[in-house]
C-alpha cells in the first residue's frame, strides 16, 4: 500500500520594452482609420532591456548566463484588425535591443517583442507579409499560438532552453503577459512600455537542514534530501495566451486523470545528486539540494501550466525526497528497542521500516492514508496481535472517532524513503479562483524554503490520486514570497 500526502507555493522576472513615437503632420493620409484600422503614418523608437533588480527580497535569483542574454530581438506590431503591420529587426548591443525610426501608423495596436527565437520559429516569422487585406498576412491570434516545430505543434523545452550553459545564444523570450495593446494617437507623442521574459519558469527549493524544525513525536530526521519538479509537459505556446485573468496554457484542461501520473514522460527525480531520467529537461544535471542552495543556480526549469480545476495529476509541483533516519524503533511485538543499532530488532541495513495506519478503505484497495494509528516505527512488519493492541490503544484515546478496524493496515517505507509535495501556487492569489491560484506562469521564479516537518510524508514518489482536487496539508511547513525572476524568493508550508 502506498501513502499519499500533499501541499502548496510562487515567484517572477521580466524585461521591459519602451517605445516612443511622433505623428508625421505632413502626411497626406487622413486622420481617420483606414484599411486594417490604420491611421496616419508616424515613426517610433523602440528599446528592450533587462529590468533592474527591485531589491525588496532577502533572496535575489538574478538570471545568469544564457538566461540573461539578449542575442537577437524582433518587434511584431499588429493593427486594430489584428493583422501584422510591422516586423522590425532590432540592433542588439550592450545587453539591450534598439530600433530607431520605425515607420508605423496611428490607431489601435498590439505590440510583441520576440528575443532569441528558436530557429524554426524565426524561419516561420521571417518574411511574413504585412500588407492589409493580404490573406497570407499573419494575424494576431495565429501569432500568439504560432507553432514553432511543424508537426510537433508547439515549442518544446529542448528548443526554447539552451542545454549547454555559456554557449551565448540566450533563452527564448516573449511577452509573459501576452501582447501589449495600446492606441497610438495622431498629432501626439506616443510611448508604450511592456515586459518580455523567458518562455518558461524556474523553481528552486532550499532545505536548510540546520534550521528545519521537527515535530517531537516523529522520532527521526529527514536526511539525504533532494528534489524534483513534476507535472511538466514539454510543450508551450510561444506567447502567453490569457482569457481574462485565466491563463490558457498549451496543456489547459488536456490532461486526464489516471492510475499513473499523466505527465510521466517529462518527470524526473534527482536522487542523491544523480538524475535517474532527464526527458525534456536540458541543463538539469546534478541539481542536488543542499542547505546552502540560496542563489538560484541549482534550480530546475518548468513550462507554464494552467487548468480550470487543478488536480493532483495536472498541477505542477516540487517534490522533496529523502531518507528518514529514526532515533529508535520497535520489534514486531511493539516492544521498544534501545537506540538504533542496539539489540536484535534494530532497523535492517537497507533502512526499511513499517508503520500501522488507517487507510481510506481496506488495505488491499485503499489509495490514501488517513492517519497513523501508532507513532511507533517497526523494524519488521508487525504481527496481527500487535496491530490489534495498537487499535485498542488508539480507540481508547480517540473514543469519539475510533478507527475502522477493517481499514487498518501496515505501511512499509522501503529504504526509509519519504516524499513530500509542494504545489506551485501564488500566495497573493488566495482570494482568487483556484484556477488562478495554481497557475504556473512563464518567466516566474518559484522559491520554496522548508521550515518544519510536522508529519511523516508519503512512502512513494508516485501520484496515487491524480484525479483528486488539491487540498492543503500539514505534513511540512514553509514560506512563500513573490517577485520578478530578477528579484524574487519564496518560503512555503508543505
């Protein structure tokens, strides 16, 4: 039987785009809007650069290496009818991209900047017709969901993120909040500002072993801690697509609940500092969690993810794994041993131990642990008389809520391995719909710091109830802060 325990957290980053324009008062074009909702000719200067750090958080995950590079950049401007009007290549120098004297018309516009575009996307965008009325002209809706890889339908993580650090090509960046809509007025100076950022997010988890508080009754310590980021699909739209405040990611409401994690092809677990699998995750080797990991260099990447009803099997989460080392254990009869390593019934060398718990059903068909019947740890599987004695003792202490004897059974922790899950959330969205609370947005930085362990976690890394709605848990505690990728941190309760 497998146990399943849970909980939740968030963060961010950005680039800014500044534009200014001035109408050509000598234009022969009328001041009204013509074909494609276009007005008077005007010129515009554009600049895109990395935003400065805000400096309000204790932790500052500044983008490093390719994360901070702007190698190439292009501006795409759509008219009021949603037809592509201007494609402008920008000059990159000194860490910023600029374009001067860009010709455009007044009227309603939607602005995008694409930096470090993957080759396939850049090829599709190059030479796009901008003539009003041309049926081949790229429209805004198509641009937002433009497919970069032909038959694969979407941009993949291996395309947008550079696997080898320091190659100098930069990471794919677009507008994390979608295109910027603004009207350029005739006879006036116009300016537009917007953010562009990486087309994916980043998650980091710190386990400061020296300061983690343990519930006294747990009788042990979590050691050899490592972590992963799970429920990530290796696909994303090139631009963020929102319906009001609701992010509609490429995987929006597409995942079906099942007996196994629906996103297993993109999951990996980092155990003891060694990756056991890396499907879809470039640059994710040797991210072993340490108590000093507070600089963002050992974080993992994730794709944007949103669903109208977040489930355990669909929402993105950080999973913590470790080995539980006990202070003491008992034998199959429940008799206490001395300190581990003394007496004939101490834990076996492989670290296995057992607990008596109440499941949500008979042990053979149960899917979750409801509560522990005993706080004892057993060196071998308890015999039935031991289990019966523990049930009697539990019922005596919990007369108002006795155990269902038929649902009481034994839970084995192989190798002493224990797992906790922290679902990535926005703590600032606590009053928002759950669909917004559990949105994982691009260009966000998620930073979790474990503060306390209140309960023994799951005995499996699997998602045993992927179709269930997410609820909070008291297994583990941490704090959360929210900020831009260039300046962000969070602590969370797990």
